[in-house]
């Protein structure tokens, strides 16, 4: 790679140096100035159709579209000059000629760029007397509903399907003021990544059928998270309303998922709100499982494990922290760690290297392997008589428990979000939190360790699995457990060479690669 | 004496109360025979209240008797007392409408912001002040109750003088 030439220019009175060839819009972003735009998106090819990003460049005869103009040395750019504001006001007025003012019933209201920019730069009153254009809504298939009237024809969706998804299904049909986004005859938006057009749409023209009329944008609490639905580990935002997850969306991360997230990950969030959760530790008394407090249950579990070999069946949806604590339990008892994982068809996104909905549908398969858990299709065969079966299940694990295997075990302990029907004979049950209710890290398929944060309150007395396991190990004679996920992670980083030098601070919200793991681009060559 | 306080001369010796009492009685008897009455025979009679009176809410309905609310969520957002509960949903025709719309009139401070913010002119504060219930729960008005209210609604501003000049 040669030296990139740097260009210095002034934007709104701020000097900034960017690589030559950068657009004015990106340079302005670097300078901390937002140039309003609709058709431009950093993940898509530049189209320059919306004319919203017009800025004034000194000594240039006309206003320049910031998205399609490259920076030049010594340029002086005015984003908010009178001329530029006047031009953008005109653009907004044209866009609003046919855009219905149905914000009260529009799902995009509150996160709509047309709303934002009109509020900031547009006219306060419309001058148009003529009736607005009307076109019926169209179901685009998949999760996408096209509300034709609201479309401002920025063509982000068309470019996404053409250039990123590689399945050109959408086009601009008709001409002039009759132009709408059309779908090719017989084709549907059923691509595994088609849901991204909903995020890309700057207005409420493409809306999610799943999210339709469910909540308003400003009522949602947003938490940075990691999509737990496959090993890819796309960065996501979990949006909750009154402690219920109502939507998950992509969180940009250039190293993993760019700006995208697949439909499977996007829509597979209902299990996070499950209502049949374990809420209190349970201890067997004769035929029945009776609710107990944590210390009683943990002491009981420690007694069961005393001197026995623990066969741990772990869910690959557990965090690194919890898996590490489980591996400590295994080492202590001389036991065995196993996992199974749900699988499904793989669905790559062509436009982004190394991004796919992976076949293994759980977030931390790599982590489970790293901490010494073995993949097994029949995990219960290894149980010898006298072993204690520990089932750590937070989802993502097909679980079929053979009663005969269970009978061989001297006891079984369930550390889980729910109590599986097959495991009703458990001796001790410890309720734990799922991915949205705890803080932790996952290791993705390329060995990238990424943090997720707590998005909702845990049900009842449920605790993160690492906490429950720390208490259990303490009851079995180990050192005291941990109070924070970050403390577990620091201890883990100190003990495992792959994680050397990592901490929650150094991971940030974008994650970091494990020591010795290859660049994602190299893995496929 | 700077601000004109009037200091009465205190009586230095005992004075009779008879004269003062008689003048007081005279006033009382005058009102007995005076036809001008100030007392309002509430509840048979009521004072007129201002057209801008803000009382318990009323939800207006369209021609078909359905509430005009489209569950846009602005009133729970603007409500400073946080007394409006709204859960949006879809009706049979796929239109957005409130699945749950409840106003806790006990919590409400009757500021009228909900009426002012409503883009559909659905929720209104009413010109009404007689509220009594047998239980606290009775003051949580649901959509059915809000649409069933019949009292006149508040005019936030004088139609002849919308800017209040």
C-alpha cells in the first residue's frame, strides 16, 4: 500500500485533513459537521439523486453535492451558508410536495430524516394547493412493507439489493412525479438480508411488518448488544419498551457487519422476552422441586458435586465469562464439557466480505471450543454412573435428554433460563439470565471478542451464570466469586493466553480480535 | 409611617358595644329584605365556567362512533404528570389505533398539553369539574369511558383571538 495523500480543507471554519478522494460529506463528518443527506449512505455506492447535501464551496460557480464531490486542497466549504440553506429548503419543499403528513401514524416518526431536516432547515408551512399524489401500499414480501406515498426515491434500497445483496429485485418504476420503487415481476424481497432496506430507508416508506404499529421511536430504550443468533456476532442494538424487546437493529461495525444485520437475527428476538422463565432457585424435596434462596440452593449443588465428576452440557449461547467459570468447575471436578448447537442454512451477504448468517445458530461456539468444550451430537453418552450432570442452558442448544442417561447420573443440576421438560427430574435448578439481561462477551467465528450490555431487567431472582457459578465454586472451597462481569473477564484474560491484555475498557463497544486469530479476510482467502 | 399605615386611636376608657352591634345587625336585616342575592343554589344552579376551563378528559369520536385517536404516542410523551398509558395496535382494517388508552385523572394536573399536542384533535380536556368516585381505580378512565363523556370540551384559545392578543 502506498502512502495515502492527505488533503487539508476548511469546513465551516474547521480545518480538517482527510485522504484525497474522500467526499466532502465524509470530510465534514470527520470535522464534526453533519451535512443533511438522503441518498448517500456510507455502505452504498454514491448516487447523488436527492440533492439534499448541497453545500457551498468557495470559488465554485454552483453549489456542490457533498456526497459526490471529492475534497480538494485548500477548499473552503460552507454547509450552513445562506445560499446552501436556501437550496436545501427548496429541496425539502419539493420532497414534501407528495410526502403525506401522516407522521402520527408513521412508524418512522421520531427517527425520520425527512422529519429531522424539515424541522431543522425546512419551511414551517407548505405552499402547495394541489392534492398530493396517492399510490396504494405494496407488500414487498419478507418483512418489508412499502408505503408508496412516503417514498422520496433516494434509491438506497435499490442500490442495497443491487450492489450489496447481489439480488437486484427492486427498481425505480415509472417516471417523473409518478416514479415509485417497484419490484420485478414475480420477484419478492425474500433475500436473507433484505430487512436491511428498512434500516436504510431514511423515511417511513419501507417499514417492518413485524414492528408495524408496535411502538414509537422515542419510547424505546436502546442498548448496544451482540446478535446471539449465529456465530457471526453482528453488532446490534436491542430496543426495549417497558422491559420488552420490541426490535433489534444493526449497529455499525466496520470489522464485522458494516451496517447490516440479517433477517434471521433481526426477527429472532421473541425468545428474549420469554415468559416461562425460572425465577427462583429450586431444590428437590422428595417428588417436588421447592423454591429456595440462592445460598441454600448453591450449597445443595456444591454437596451434590462434592467428589463427583461433573459432566457439563453447556449452551454455546453462554458468555465467555460463564463458559470460563464452567471450565473451572470442570477442571475442579475432573469432569467433561460438551456442547451441541442448532444449525441452519448459511446465508452470505455478497457485498461484504466474510459476512454471513452462519450455519451454527448460537453466538459463542468459538468461545465454547476455546474453553475446552467438545462438540458432540450425543452429549449424554459420556455419562458414567455416579457422574453429576450439569446442564447450562440459555438457548441455542437442541436438547433431547435420554432418560436412561439421566438415570445413570447420580444427580443433575440445571443452570438455565427455563427448565426443559426432559430435565424435570433435576435435583437443583439455578435460574440465570439470558443475553439481554446481563453484561458479557461473546467470541465470534473469526475470534473477535465483543461485549454486549444489559438491556432489560432479569426476571425474579435470576442471576448471570458466572455469578451463580462463582458462588458454587466458592461453596466447593474455591476463592470467593466475582461481583462484576468485568472482574470475571479480567481474571479470564489473566488466565487464558488468547485473551491476554484484554479488558472491558480495551474492548469498548466494537470488540477486539483474540491473540493469534487471523484477519477475517484471510480466512476465506 | 412610610407606607401610610393607618393607626387607630385606641379607646382610652371602656366603650359601649351596643352601637357597633346595632350597625352590624342593620346590615344583616338590610340583606334580608334586599332582593339582590349573591348565593348560588348549587347544585341546582351553577356558575358559568370559562370556555378555557380544563377539567377531566373526553375523547372525541368520528362519524362512525370510533375514537379519533391514532395512537401516535404524543400525549403520553408530552404529559408532565405521566398519567397517560397508551399501547398502540392495529384494528381489523389495519389502521393504527390504541389498544389501551388510559388516563389516570388522579395523577393528571390538567395542564391541557395532551389536547394541544394531539394532531388528530382526539383527546380533549373538558369543561367539567364534578368528579367523584367510590374508589381510586374509578379515576383511571379507559377509552370506553373517555369516549362516553358528553360534557363540552375546552377551547384552548378564543377562536376570535387565537393568539391571545
